[in-house]
């Protein structure tokens, strides 16, 4: 099943049914996205009323296209879709994306069942209906109708909501989170979440898998796909409340199911439940760029005692511990700090802390075998220059790569205004995981700890 999806994500020939000269039509946008993609393949517009669209020869039917077809995008009224799928089946098209809506999500279950019946005894894989398509940023292919190019990276996203999937692209770009692939699954008459997890598990361009789901059709297959995946799997499951479950039913025509069952299944399979999309991106940034934590013991470095307390509370609330410093580490840090303060965890560098204190104390915690992960925090207190805080982190992570050398994650947080925000952009663009709140940081560190525990279980199981 996974090898079959290789021609889905990396097609050599693509047809667009419903391609149009009308710039307001989805078929026009889908064809244009394909044409401007930095990806080499043959593209065939299909429209019985046109001879050419956007300078490309047009065909009247799928069956008239010469040679094999790896992928067909369908954007026509719902009532016409079954005949198009019959034509694709006759032509032995390998993969189809049904962008068209108007099926079970609006109560038209009979038309959707007709599509399923056509697919029986066929090797054709179908995505949708009611989908945006996908964007393959790793290979430069845009097989969707939506505007927006994803920043290239190693997070692959699966979204049951097309509109939310589109929003994820722009949010990821804003947050400097790189995307490998993003795909909408819609009503899932064939290609399902578990198929895609299996594919991304073997995709060399993917390091982290993220999902937004409202309901899954086969819970056992879904859980087993997460179990099989040797990469972090982050899951946002919507429909937790009674009102949310009702909204899910009206959105995709699916029943949300018991949230407690989903919670237990995701945890048992080794996935990590996220509360929303922002948290998914927070965790993905940490998991993609930092080593997993080997334990839950966290060292905190800050120039403000209040922020250190908030971070401690947030860590403890998320299953992490903030232990006392060992005697050896205490002595190292005591030499770094001014006389007015004594070492502790959190390590309070005091308000005038500059580059040296941040860099030297972070190294001391990295060398401590009783510390599994490090948080470096800064408050714009009016004494120290924030550029020294960011400079120290950049040197540790980008320059010396101390997080890799010691196999311990380093996360950062900040409280301040515009001067800090400008520097944060530098950190984010360099791939440094930095967060604007203690809670968001603690949740991301928790994800690194959970991933470390998953890898340990995997190793023990052989």
C-alpha cells in the first residue's frame, strides 16, 4: 500500500478534470498551481469545451489522454463525479484526488456510496471527496487549488479539515515551521489517515507526523499505524465536547466518537495528543530540531526569578521535575554567578546577565548527568541586552551544536517587547525552538520527554 502512494505524491503524469479558463473556478486554480510548481511532470487539462487552457493542450475526456496517468485531480459538480471516476477506472489511472464537495458532508450519502461501489475491484487509490488536495514542499509539487507555498521542512501534516489545512500552511510559515507535505483527507472514502501515516513513516523527507482529525473510520488500523511509525506522531483530535462532537457530525458527516477512547488509544499507540494546532507546531518545532529527552529532569536558567517560578510550575504540571543541583554543578555555577545570589534550580543569573553567564551556566547543566533537558529563559528587565541572550543560544545550538553533543534538548522562552520580537525572528529562522510563554515551552519539553520514553520502549521491545 505504501509503495502505491509513491506515484500519488511523486506523479510523472497529472490530469486535471474541470480545468477552466475562468479564473474564479477551482479547476483553474488547481491547474495553475501545478503549472507554476517547481516540479517536472506532464500535465493534461481536461475540459470538453476547450482546446487549450493557460497555453496547455486540453483533452475532452480522461480516456483520451495518451499513455499512463499517475494522478487525476477532479473538480466538477458532485453529480458528475461518478462518471469521471468510471472513466479513470477504465483508463486505469493510478490515483485520483476528488476536490469536489457535495457528498456525505452535506448528507448526500447515496452519491458517496456510488463512488465506493465504482472503486470496488479496482487498484485505483482515491483521496477525498471534499478535499483541498496536497502540497509536497519537499519536491516542489502543488497538487491543490489553494493559494500559499509552504516553507520546506520535515513536518508532514494530515488534516481532515481543508480550510484548517490551508490555515496551517500560513501559520507554519509565520512560525518558521518547515513542511515536507500537507494533505487534506476530507471524507476518506479510500485513502485514510493510517495509509498516510504508513507512507510518512517511510518518507525520508519526514521527521515528524502531525494530524488534525475529527473521526477515524477504523480505530484499530489507525492505532496500529501510529504504533508502526518510528517517528513522533502528534494528534489534534477535535470534537471533545458535546457541542464539538455535534459540529463534527455537521462538518464531515462523521461521528466523533468517545474522546476518552481516542485519548487512551493515541497514548497506548505512542502518539502525543495536542490540544490545538499551535501546540502541534510548538511540539513539532522541538521534536524536529532537538534530541529527545532521556528523562524528565529539567534544568532552568533565567535572568528573572519570577519567570523561573512560572516555568517550574508549568514543568511540574506537565509531568516534568525540576531537581536540585548536584554538588558538582552547584560549585561550577557558583563561580559564574555574582555574590548576591547562590545557585539553585532554576538558576537565577540576575537581571544584568549577559552572554557569558548564559553560555557558561547552560554548559554546566549540559554536563550534569542528573539533568535531561534545559530551558533558557530571559526577561527584558531593562538591565541586560536581549541580543546577548539570543546570541548565547544561537552559539550553543547553531554554532557548537551542544544539544547534539550532549544529547539533551535546549528550549528557550522570553518575556519582552519589540526589541525581543526582532531577535526571536532570528532564532526561529535558525531553527531554534523558542516560545512566548512558560506553558507552551513546558508542553513542548513534555513532548520531547514522551518521545524519549517511546524510543526506550521501542528499544526494549527489540
